[in-house]
C-alpha cells in the first residue's frame, strides 16, 4: 500500500479519534449490547440491532484509522527546507489574478482537508497545480468554473 501523507497535527487528530473510539465508544456499545441481550428475545429487539450496527461502524472506523496510521508518512512542515518551493505541508499565500483577492492555504493530506480552516487536500486541483512552484510564479488552475490564474505571493513552512 502507498504511504499516506499526513502533517503532525493531522496524525495527532487521527490518533486522538482512534483512542476515543477504543476507550469510550467501543466499551459503551459493548455495554449497550449486553443490556439489550439481558432483555431476552433478540429476534425482535430493536435496541440490540441498533447496538450491533453501531458496533460494526465503530470497528470499521477503528480498522480504517489503524490502517491509515500504519501507512502514514508524517511530515512536519516546520522542519521542511524546500528552498522556497511549494511542497506538501507548506502554507501558500496566493493572489487571484482576476479579482485581486489574497488567500492562504496549507497543503495537507486528504483526511485533514478543511477549506474553512484554509487546509486543502494535496490531491485537489489547486494543490496539484501549486506543487513545485515558487513565490512569484503564476499558476493556472483548472477549476469547475473554468481556468483560474493565481500568483504565488509567499511560501511558508510552519
């Protein structure tokens, strides 16, 4: 399996979610199943069915997180020295050539992407267009609404 790139913060969030699922959610659903079993006939017991279904979701998510973390390539943006080049983990300040709007994005892994927090996935069209560029470069991005042009104002590793 391929390595999954994650920032240090993203890896910590996944580890925290995994810990929560194992220490809180899993025991709670096991308790709910035990209580539903104690009520008797399981064939018509909706609480038992719901608890078993929730258990399946929890176990699936635990397996997914363990798989991602075992294949993670954790990258600390603060230790990068890409000589001003845009790479995974970098924070990029861009100016929209058409509107003049200035935006800032950090390029992160797929699981960390959150546009409200200015974090874009490394596999997004804009990130793919930016990788390898330097401050001062112009970048054409194929967006759903057509081609957008940006100028790279700054590249930070924080």
